[in-house]
């Protein structure tokens, strides 16, 4: 392009720099063409010795990436809180119900470790006074409540429940044969109405 004719306006290098550093992807050639200057003049203005447009652009892009990452992290954290909140509430409710149930069992049917023989006998009599159906109901109720608390706790810990494991083709947690037989017996008795 050569020298500008007398009376021609000087390029606004600050404007051109701003467009390069903070604008969309562009090249020195595109800027030279847009503003009517030579590509060599743009390269000289952009050079590290002169204005350092490349370094400024890179710092700006790093700042934009950092800000975007910060915002995404904030959104992910907020989303995580919203997703976990119902499980935390369910866990609190389940543990409260379980605590109430255990308190009832301890108060009515299970003597304290330091209880005298009379208190132990009274607890056993209350337990024996229950029909087999009521006893099975207690066992089932305790199992269901413990299971509910355990499932919510699993979910809060980020662990899969047996429903997920079944769908994924995984094996659920093993139960000893003795415990499994006891559960089956209690369920069978409960179904029969004993």
C-alpha cells in the first residue's frame, strides 16, 4: 500500500487493537483490509515489541475461559444441591421414623443392658403377648425402615441402589443364608396371617 496521501486519516490503532484483542476470531490481514492499512503495518503494531496484541488476546481468552469455568462450576454446584436436597430430606425423615420405631422397640420389647430380671421378664411378656402376625409385622416394619434409610444413604453417598444394580446387571449385596432364611420365614408367616 505504501505511504498515505496527504490529508488521509491516520488509523485508530487503539480501535484496531481492541477489535483484535477482544473481538471475534480475526486475522491481521482481515483487519488491514477493513481499516485500509497494510498487513505489515498491522503486524508491526501488534508485535510484542510494540503493543503485544497476541499476549493481550491470550490473557483475555484465559480470563474468559476461567470465568466460564467458574460460572459452570457454580451452575453444577447449584444443580447438585437441587438434586441432592430431596434425598437429604428423605434421609432425615427416614432416620426420624426409624428412631421413633427403635425407641418404641427399646421401650416396650428390649430391656436395658442393666435391667433387673423383673424388667427383662416384662419385656419378654410384652413380646410374647404379640401374635406371630404382629411379631412378623414388627420384623417387616423394622426391615423396611432400615432398608429405606440405607437406600437414601446410598443415594446421598453417590452409590447405586439395588434397583440400579439390577438394571445394570450387577448382583445385589449378599445376605447370609441364615438371615435370608429368617426373613423368608417371617414373610411367609406374615402372609399366612400368623
